[in-house]
C-alpha cells in the first residue's frame, strides 16, 4: 500500500447510541488526506453524529455511547491512551452556526495557540493570527480592527473567523458541520472557495444539505440514510451515475 | 350556499359585521388589560411612595438635636487638682457635676432637692461628655469659665421640636411648668440652638435617646455582610459550577439539587437555631459576634447564590462551549475562560439578592445573641455587635418617646445602606457585562 493510498481516517464499524436509541448502525468509512469528503443525507440520518465521532465531541453528550474503532493515522482515537484535548487540537471543527467567542477578533484566533502553548512570544502569536486570518481570507477585511468584538462581523465573516480559529492550531483534519447553512449565497461561495484553497493542507470532512455544494467542493461523497452508509465513492461518480436507487432518488430531489 | 359560508375567504370574513364587532372586542380587551396593568403599577408605586415618605417624614426630627449653651466653670481643683496634666485623670473628672453647678448658678433660687433634680433634667445625663471632650481638646481652658453647647434632655428636645405640646395640662405633659420657665429663660437669651445630630452616626447605642447612635449597628451590619459575602460567594459559586458543569447526573446529585431548593425555602429562624447549636454550642465561637452572624446568614444566602449561579451558567448558549471544546480546551478551561465570564452578571445579581436579604434579616440573629444592647462599636468580627435591623427593632420597642423618630431615622439609614450595597454590585455587574 503506498503512502497516498493509506486513509487518513478509518472508521471501523462505528456504532453510536443516544440512550437506548441507536443513531449509527456500524459505519465503515475511509477518508483520505488532502481531499474533501462530503457527508450527505436526509435530516436525522446520522451524518453529523458521525462527524462528531471524529473529534469525540459526542463525549460531552449525556448518555451517548460509541462502539467500534476510529483510526486517525493508524491510531485508535477511542483507545485508552488517547487524550481528548490533544485530539481536538489535531482535529479542528467548524460548526453550523457561526460561534465566535464574545471576545476580540484577535483573541478568537489566538485562543487555540494560547491554550496549547504554540507561540513562544507575542510576535509569534501575532504571526499565527495573521497567517490564519490570511488563510481564511479574512485578513484584508479585519486587519485594522483586530481588537473589535468577533460578534461585530457579518455572518459570513464570523464563519470565516471560526475557520481561522480552527486552523490557527494547525490541525491535520478540519470537520465542518453544515458551515454554510446560515449564510447567504455570496458568503457561501466565499467559504467554498476557501475550502478549495486549503484542502491541499488539510483533510476536510464536510456535512452538507446542499447537493450542489457537495458536488462543487468535494472529491469523495458518502450518502447516509437511517444511520447507515448507503453509498460512498468519488463525487463525480455519485452525482452522475449513482450505483444505488436510494442515492439517486435523494440526489435528484425525490426523497429527503 | 352553505359551502361558501363555511369557507369564506379571509378578506370577506373581515368585512362582515360580526367580524367588525369581534375586532372591536379584541381591541377593547387589549385596552382593558393595559388599564389593569397600569392600575397595578400605580397601586404598587403609590403604596411604596406612601411608605417611604411617611418614614422619611417621621425621621426628620431625629436628624437635628437641640443644644443649650452653658457657662461651665472649669475649676482646676475639680478637674486636675494635682496639676498632673494626665488625660486619664482629666477624663475621669465629675463633668456632670460641673454642669449641675453651672445650672445652679443660672438659677440660684432653686433650692429644694426635687426642684434641683428637675433642673438637672434640662440637659442630657450624658452632657458631661461634651464638656470633657471640649477640655481634652483645649486643656489650656482649665481654670477659666467657658460657654459650651451641651445636648438638652430628650424630653426638652422633643418640646423644642414641637413633638410635645406645651399647651397640654402639666399632668399630661412630660415637661413640667418649672422646666418650661427655665427653658424659656435660656431661649430668651438665645442660648438654645439646633445642630445636625452627629450623635446618630458617631455614637453607639444608649438608654438615653439623645445619646443613642447607629455607629455600632452600622459597623456590625457591615462586618456581618462582609463575613457573609466572603463565605457564601466562593462556596456558592464553586458548588454551583461543580453541580452544573462537572457533576455526573445521578441519584446523589439530584438529591443534593432538590435539597438546595428546599433549603432556600427554610424559615430563617431555623438557621439561627442551627447556628446556636453548631457554631456557638459546639464550636464555642463567641456569641453576639459578626463572625457567627455572618456564618448563619451564609447558610441562608448559599441556596440563593447556588440557584442563581446555576441558572446563569445554564443560560450560556451551548455553541460557546462547543466552540471552545472543539478547539481543544479542557472542561475547566471552557468554564473559566468562557462560561464563567459570561455568566458573571447573572451570578452577581443572585449574590446581590442574597446579600440584600441577609442584610435585612433579624430572626436568625435573635438566636445567636445579636439582638442585644451593645454600647461599644465593634472593632473586629469577634467583638460583640448588633446589626441595623436588630437595632431598629430594639428602638421601636423602647418606651422612650424620643426613640420614635430615631427608629424612622434608623430605617432610612438601613435603606440607604442596602441601596449603596446594591449600587456597588450593579456597578460591578455592568462592568462584567458583555455582548455576544
């Protein structure tokens, strides 16, 4: 197996229970580095639940149990030696609703490097903030008001701020949970462009309700239905000749 | 036909006469409700204004005090016969005797014992303190005759303020006819003057209304509240953070939760009994001390602070927690970097409410001996003290008539004290408030 073919993230029979209800019925999925993988499917199909398994955000939900194994770089993240704080530094997350901290733009981006001790001094931290904001395509707009509140930005800018915050700690993987669902089409286009630009450096997994978005930004697509993966493959192939009747019905808008 | 009438279009329905009537009734109902609301606010505000204005009106006489200027002969042999110039010896002289001598000189015709006693009653039985303080400040005046303003007795004070009617028959009046004549003698010489009653703020409690002040109770209240704050705020906030953010949701935590809510509804006198049994009888802490008072009031304030803090923590949107967790913050970092600062205004509001309750509480302090006649102003949290509400209660119960305005004045001071505590807390709350 060559280096490029080894999956970055490998899910092996991942099962999730919320109390007595089973949300995921044993998911097997390989996710490769430097690609965008989109998870699509109707509401309640478990795609967000699966996404939150990758950085163990489900841990904080009462009554949530995860079975099976999830490997990142061949390391079981549900293993005993795994530190959740370190994992979440390696696997960044962008949420559905932009959620900047009620602090300044600078402090929002600097928070991750600060708590993980990534910057040696103030200059290094300034540099990291600038780099992250540039990568998130926000630098030009906020360079003169870094000390204004993050919540003073528009919705699209806030979401890019959240992306800058997530990539400031230089993670391997970026998870995006419907990052554009609260944004208008112009802001959405900006974010999609951004995803395309940064994908060479990260492994990106994105949950989306928009078929067009999945088709535009991702190389791989997985279709979830009722807690199972129905079909997974190259995005081109899924959207042009889906192998499964259910997938076809969903992407052509007949169900979902 | 029936078909069209059952499914009439909205615009048609709104034009029908029944609809117009219904619409009118709806507006009427809204107007009626507005009126009820205004009436409720008006009644509440009216009662409050009536209460406050009557208290303030009754308290006005207590803020002034009448003094009479007496010529005191500061004879060397009566004050410091051995020329020691020792303040301790000077301070222990018979100052009241000097005042009596001065009164006798002004009215040499008074000879009978009973008449003399009545004459001495013109001035306060604590008036000697004023002469002493004057001499200690001006030791060079010993040997001369000095005119010093000394407080009148409480009954004379009330008479001058018009609270005792001098037209009443002598048997119904607290001031005798002779006293009226003597007083009028001084008044005619313009030797009776009203001053601001500093005594009310500088003196401790006294049996004599004209000598009684709030200093002891005020400092006692302040110390008690500080002890309460120092104990209940950190414990309450920590307990709430643990219960809300970190505790596992199981039977034990839910029992604790229910009992904290129950504790908030326990009558305050029960906390006093508990304090008596635990802090005083078992731990042997001093009775009547602000330390014990603060401990007891902390027990009372804790549930309020815990409940308010938990509510405030729970109201912080989960998106902020997720954002911090998602970037790799530990649970403690999420709490202390993000949740707690945002919850601070709510926590402070709860603390203000709890402390305001504690500051106005008397029942639990009754049990631990803080409802007591204490003359000295407390100096630390273990010295004997009383608190403002207890002082108000004791003055209100005192049969001396002059304590009536004093009681109202004490209420005014308590209200001002509470308002300033609240204002400080509101200032800090505003400072912490953030938008998100």
